[in-house]
């Protein structure tokens, strides 16, 4: 593309300062394209290479997306995209994509399918769904999802009369944390992002949160900013993570003993009088109960339990208190670790309260203040649930997002009623849920498995009907409410037309409604029409969003810190921060967290822990060209001394076998000083057993394969997954 | 005329590889080749460890071995101080590749010419920063004009101790490294 001097001047005049080497690439996507001339189009949209929903701008030349960059207006991206965001084009133009609807033509798992038209495939699904609903009741239809496609099939299920809808993001990830903070503060610790004011923090405490490797764009920008200006990092992790390498205190804790450290810290904070007395007095209830409950957790005891030096335990928390309240103990994100995780999250929430971080600069900002009027595009009310849903299992505090494995259990046992159909949209359940054997067993019990996805993953290739969704660069989704320090609205819209015979999930859901005779719940016209009406209802200028900035903020919504006339509102019963939880007590749980020791591995067994790579999102991106190129397979991190003892060399292929005798694919050993002796670590999401993923298939090992054991958190139903022990088989 | 340089604040690098992918996309770098990379080098014994995150790329040396050795004049200095490759003049002899002490070059096998970081010459012409800098999540890569005393690079180099890679070889690199390890308690 030629960039004439004249055009450059035009562009420079448009950009904020008009200076050379300006970082602001555009004021308006439309104006920028006009200035460049030729066949160039810039489309502001929202990334979906992960679920942080960064604002992205797609550069389209002659109908092809050639470049993706970060939207400078969008608070989740701030003009930048991570490796995955940059590589989104690789997902769009991946030859391995699902290209047309398919109907099973053989036994489940054989991988034999016949090509079908959309009409035929949707007819097939609708007929089966109707037959199942008639025979077993609508409640026998279930849906599990991650990301935006879930919205459209939630609509289908509710219209049918089922509420058996669950998202692995709850019980396999952050639901546990959210519940703990709701019990304590009456709010989740964040929606679009954790409300951590990292860029202003003086001390940041990370419990297993591996920022840098866990690549959430804006949060990492702020973390690096904090490190750059000298904030102190206290990193609690059995592994020397990237974040640990930036830390002033690295506490290589014995896995599973985090709550011991937290309760001891709380004890020190209280007994040494380091807490924020005024704040605690004004905003909390239950201080005296906490004070009494934590007395037994002494530094001497903690040093033994956590295998950390006592001096480090004491000095790190004193350093934290020294800078309070401009500090934060990060609430974390993936929380399903050991099966008693709500109480760990409660301890983090209580410690933050004692330090007075909620609503303080460098702590946690207060939720943005904005009201959006309700909008359902004049769709009728849903019929009531045919039977109470099973998505809460036996867990009194399970959230509305549902407990996936409760649906799986019911699918296997048929109790209390049968579940006979799953719609699985945008999630690879075989990789998301612990114990793949049970997932497979449940799937084999189904009369109908419908997969809506982009790629032929393990789960998709077990489906009866495969419905190919188009990528985020080819579709509209509903307008997104973005809640950062300010409230705002962002758009996702197509940069190019859907390739092959793929369709947006909204269309698939809407057409399915029509086939089911539920036209009243189908889209009124097209999704863009709906989005325009939604924008109007919310008082947002749609053209500004779609043609120019891709994101608009709600003026006056940003009220981050406590002031005299900006007081925090706690959504708890007491309307205060509940250090002591009567709600938990009422259900027979500890109202103040107690330390419960967990089982530890015997000699020659290692606890399997797992985490993330900055260039991959779960198992979703391993096949994406540029990301696969950077990290084709994962490695098992093994402590150097242990490796020497076992005779394992760095780079050698080994196999892991867990306590149930289940083995993983061969995987490279990373022999390192960076991990404790009693655990091994691998990045989650590799080891695909999906021949249709031509790059990713069979590369690396699948941690989820080895996670045959899980312990359910009795409060929320979260599945503790770091409870599996493996031994090392040298002959790969 | 500007004199371009890059400063890399290693303490801010979180090893996320956004720069690497951004570079590949911007410059259409062929599979398995890179114009820039990020090395993570860990030293010490558990639990006393330190890490150096090091972004590496062409150093656009003042006294560039690749320019000196190039038999055809394809590798050359531009007026802005950057080292560039005239692809029409390059015969793919690989002399530059062996001469580069920074391992910054590769052969584009499809077209036969040597290739490397150009500081995104095409973006500079549009008034934009190099792609890796524009997307650097940690704000670790800083770019600008050394001849402008008010540029970000000039300012940071004035007030921060810095180093270049392989100073003793006398190549006169224009990529500067600053690093402040946090003190570990």
C-alpha cells in the first residue's frame, strides 16, 4: 500500500498531536481508511483469541484481513494486542477450520461424518431435540459453553423450558473466587477484569497468579508498569514464574498450604496492630471473631507447614503492611486447585479488607457506576423450567453459571432425571473438565450431542452434529458492556464475510429456534439490526462504535476511590465487609476460614500443577500458525536435583503416570532450578488427540488426561484439580 | 535527519512474545524465522534465582560487520543510521549471516535474499513506531531519535545506566539495554 506524503500529512493532522511517531494510530477507523485511500478498510472489533475482550482494529485490504492491532480507545487493550491477538489472522485463515455442517455417519468417536446442508443439519438437530423433550421432558436438554456463543443457545434452551445450562468458567475456574468475594464484599472482585489498581500499587501480592504467563492484556500492562516504577512484588508460587522473577519476595510455598500462610499473615497483621483500624471499624463486621480464630496460626507453625523460612513469612507481610492501603493481594482467577478453595479466596478477601485496599489507590478500585436499561428486543418471557435445573449440584453457594460436572453426573446416572442431549458451544469439554473418562462416559449416554465450534477438537469429533461457527473476525455479537475503572460499551463486528459455509452463532441459534417452532425467540431481522436497537436503548451512538472508535465510555461512571461523597456500597446482608460470614455459618461451613491440611505425594511421586503460556489460550490456539510455531509442545518442569536423582536429562522425552495408572503422551522434560522438589508443572492445553488439528495433534502432553482425580469444593462445587500425583516413566 | 535507536528496559519485559508475533505479521516473516526474539535466561540455584529477559534484534550497528562484508553493497546504512538491505542487490551469499555477532539475520528461502529487522522502515515512513514497540505489552521496548534530546530514548539513556551487547567487539550497536533487578529479600 502506497503511503504518499500528502496522505501522511492528512493522517498526521488527524492524530492527536500530529507528531511523528505518535502512538495513536487513529481517531476514527473510517477516517484513517479514507486517508490511506485505495482498497483499505479498518474495522474496529473485539478480539476473541482469549476472553479478555480487547478492542482490536482489523486492517482489511482487498477483502483480506492483513493486520490486527490494539484499539487505543479500548481500556482492555490500550492500543496493544498480545501475541495471540496479533495471531488472530492465523485462526481466520487456518485450513483446519470446520467448513460446513456435518452429521455423524458411523459410531461415536469413529470420526466418520457426512457433509450436510444447514437446512438438513438444523432439521436433524431440531427433530432430535423435540423427540428427546417429548420423551424425557425439556429438562433433559443441556447446554455447556464458553464465550459468546453461549448466549444464543441459552436462549434456545430457555425457550424450550430447560435451565440446565452451565459454563466451565465457574466450577473449573473462577466461580469459586467470585462466590468467596460475594460472600465477603457483596461483589465479585471484577467482571471484565479483576478490579486491581496495579498501576498505582506499591506492593502486589500474587498467590499462584502468574502474570506475564497468564496473558491478560491490560492487567499485564499495568503489572509491568508497576514493576518498572519499582513496586514490590511478593510472589507465592512453588514455581519460579515470570512474575516471581520480578519479585522482591519469592515464597516457594509447599503446594496446598497457601491458606496456612494467609491465615498466619492475618494473625500477624492483627497481633502486630498493622491493620487499618479506622477502615476496619467503619466498613467491616466480625473483626473480633477473626482475631480469635487466627490466633493459633503462628509464624513458627506456618514455617513448618508451608516449608518457607519464618523470617520470609514475617518480613514479607510487614513490607506489605508498610505500604497499605496502596497495596493489593491479587484475588487470582483460576481457583479450582485443592477442593477447599472458597476458604482460600475468603482468606485473601479478608486480608485485603484488613489492609483497607477496597476502594483505595493502588488497591482495588470501586465498581464503575453506570446503569444500562434492560434490553431483550421485545422477546416474550420464557416458559418456566419444566423441572428444577441440576446445575447447582449439592452445593449451597454454586452460582448461576452452573456446575458442569453436576450435569455430567446426571447424564451418567440418569438421576434425579435423565439428561439426553448436550449442546456444546465454544468449549472443548474433554480438555476443560477433570476426568476425561467420565466426560466420555456421559457423552456415550447421550442421544444427541451438538457441537458448535471453529475447529475439529476432541469434543467436536464426538458430536452427532457439527455446526461450524465463523470466527470473531467474521461475525457480529451482542454489544459488550465493559466494566473497567469506567463503564463502557464495545462492539464486535465482522472484518470480512464468513468463509466456507460457516455461520455466526446468533444465526445458528436463531434458525434452530425457527426449526423448533419457537419463532418468537428468533432474531427479529439480523444481528446488526438488534445491536442498533440495543445501542439506542442504552443511549449509545451505534455509528460511533461501528465506524469510528469501536468503544465508547459512559461519562461520569469512573469513581474508583473512596472519598467522603463516594462511599463504597457492599451488597452483603450487613451492608459491610463480612470478615465473619453468617451466610456460610448458616449452611454449616466455617464462618472464618480454617486451615485444612491436604494429602501430599509420597516419595517418587510429584504433585501435578499446571498453568498457562502467554502465547496460548487453553487448548484453543495450539493449532494457530504463529502461536504453534512459537510453542509447539509443552514441557514438564522437573526440579534439577530430583531429575539428577532419577537420571532424567533436560530435553529428554518422558511419560507421566498418575495415581490411577493413567499415562500421558510423551513429553519433554524441562530440568530446572525453577520449581520445588515435590511437584511438576506443565502448561495446560497441549497433547491434542484430534487428527483434524494438523499442527497441534499429538504434540506435548495433556494435563487434563492426568487429572482423573478431583475434589469438589463443598461450598461452590469447584473442582480442585491440583490433587493428582504422578510418577516419572523414563522410557517415552 | 534522525538517528534511530531502541532502548530495552529488561525489567519491564514479561516475556509475552507479543513483539515477536507482531513483527512476524507486520513484516511477513516466513515460518520458523524471526527478526526478533525474547530470551529468558535464569541463573542460580533454587531458591536463589535471577532472570534476565532479553529481547534481541538487529543492533543497527554504526560499525556494522554485515555492511563491511557485503560484497554487493546490498547491506548498507541509511541516512537515519539504520542498517538496511537492498533486496535487488542481495545475492544470498550469507556472508552477512556469518559476520553478524548477534545472530540477527536469516535467508528468506522463498526469495533468496538476506533479511532482518529494519526497525520497521515502512512504519517509520508513515510516522509510526516499529510494530514490536507499538504492541509491547510491558512498555519494555522504547524507540526514538538519539539526535533529539527530548526524545524518550535520549531522556532515558541520560538518566539510566545502560549497556550494549558485545561492546568490546566495537560494532557500535544502537540497541541499548537497561535493567534493574528487584532486590530479593
